[in-house]
C-alpha cells in the first residue's frame, strides 16, 4: 500500500447542505494535519457523507459504501467511515448489513469523526470551511432541520426540527468566505423562510439577507428552499429592492391539486399558491422562479396530474425539477403504499418535463439580443461557461461563450449579449 497515512478522501452525496457539512469536516481534518485527497487512489481512508432522502439517493449511497468497502478488502485503503443522513436514519441496519465499515456517524458529528482519526475538534474553526465549489461561489447553510409536517418527507427524522444559526455566526462566516474571494452566496436550509423564528421569535430571513449584502465583496445573493405557506412579506420587498439579491427564488411546491396538497400536509391550497406566485411576480420585476414537483404521490389521480400540467403551462416557471414519489418508512404517507406504478410515474414525469422544455426554450429565445450580466464558472473546451442571475449552479442553465474572444477570468462578472439558445442553455458573446 502506498504511504498515504494522512490522506483522506471525502465523498459527498446528495444536496448542497451535505456539501457544507463536508467542507466543515474537511477544515477540521486539515487543522489536525490531515490532507484531503480528491481520489481513493491517493488516500488511506474514505469518509462517505451519505444522502437518505429518496430511494435513488439511498441506492447511490449504498453503492458508494460498497465500492469503498471493496477497496478496503483489496488492501487499497485502510478505513471506511460513513456519515450523513442515511447513517443517521439507518445506523443499526447498516451496521448489520455492511459490517466492514469501520464506524458509522450521523449528521454534523464533526467531533466524533475527527476523534476517530486521532484528532481533536478545533472549536475556534467551527464556522470555517474548506471550499469544494469554485472559489467565487459558496453555499451558506442558515439553519438545520425542519418543522414542516409534510407527509412524504423523512428530513425531520434525519436532521431534526428547525434550528436557526445565530445571525452573528453567519455574518462571521460570510466575512470569512468573502475574504477567500467568494462573490456569490447561495442561501440554503431545509426551509430558509423559517429562519429566525426559533431564536428571534420571528421569521427574519429578510434582515439576514440585508446584513449579508453589506459585507464587502459579496455581489450576488441567491435564495433556495423557500417554503410557500409562510413566505414573509418583508422578504419580497428585500429581494425586490436590494440590488445584490438575485431576482431568483427557488420555492418547491411539490403539487398543485388541493386533494394532493392536503394529503401531503403542505399547509397551503392551490388558491393561496397562485396568489403568492402572482404577488411575487408583480412585486419583483423580472423574477426567475424555480420549483420542484413530486410525481406519483399515492392519491395522485389522472385528474390531479392534468391539473398540475395545466398549472405549469399557466404559470410558466423559469426552472422546474421533478421527482418520483418515494415511499419512506416512518413518514405519515407510508401507510398509503405506492399504488402509482413506476412506469406511470416515468410517463407523467416525461409529459411534465416536455411542457417545461418548451417553456424553457421560449424563455431562452426571448433573451436573444439582450445584454445581461454573467458570472464565469469554468472553461470547457472552446467555451467559457457562465451563469446569469437567473441560474443557480449545478441545477439550472448555463451561458456558453466562445473562448477565442478574450481570456476571461473565472469568478468575474461580464456583460454578455445572448446570440443563440437551446432548450436549457444559451450562447453569448462579450459586449
């Protein structure tokens, strides 16, 4: 075995909230004289930060664990450590089924993991992270857990109830990130609109965003994971009036049929949802709306699905993601079973995304000839790859700019004229 005694690979699965957890863990390990490796070939140990949200995520986590265990059996690595949501929820079952894993931890157990490797938790570094994103953008996790009683969701079982991070700690983290060159902050949490209610007695994410916008170096602030049933009115004003806040909101709706929403325990009706969306669009000019839907919920009828299709066509969302319903143990909807077949789920998902694909193409086409700000993320082949204010990294569209025009600097923001498009991406040239 090569001499990689102090090298550890951290494999992060699932959502951006896990990315933040892994970055915090990496900072602690580095402070204890460990080196974080990009590959298992150069590592002595592997830490897998798992996801347990839906069946596909659980399957990916299990397969990744088994691959790491196989490397251990071959003598290529010495230790496999599993952490995160899947481990938090199914620790005892995993210990029985995969005994070759050295140790299982839950979510955010930085101290336990560091001690497993013979180190000590550096409390003075708890807000510090080793970024794995491009250095010009970072995720900011403002809370942990969730208080919403959604019938299909196992997040509270894995992450607990909602717990906001104190504002002063978040602002210190933002200043640290800005000092490292971060220009774009992507605000995340299980429910970002609930921020502050547990420690300040009110939902004050608007105040938080305002204070973040005053930190020198931060140019774009993007809000993800907003919850529709309690969207603060002052947040609308802050997004509309603050030039540093992207005119972009990710607001997962999950469905629109009243019968499905009621069974899902979403705490909102179709009428209230439509009213909220109309209010957002009227008060925030040029707002880009992103949402996600669950297809194949147990009581979703053909009529419910037709209603959802009509709704997507009517609202004309800028971005849409679709997930198949996944049966989750110990959730209220578990007793409903899974009567909608996988084939029908796939058929419905395809139908819905065909509608959205046309909407997306038409929206992209309407940008042709316009000059817009683009942040440069990467260079791929003959193109610089960037994003507009209307696009979050990883999940949304990109702007492709010919690299022979001029050497652009990654992380810088340029004015670009859109000259062409496809269904989800656009092509541009420097102005």
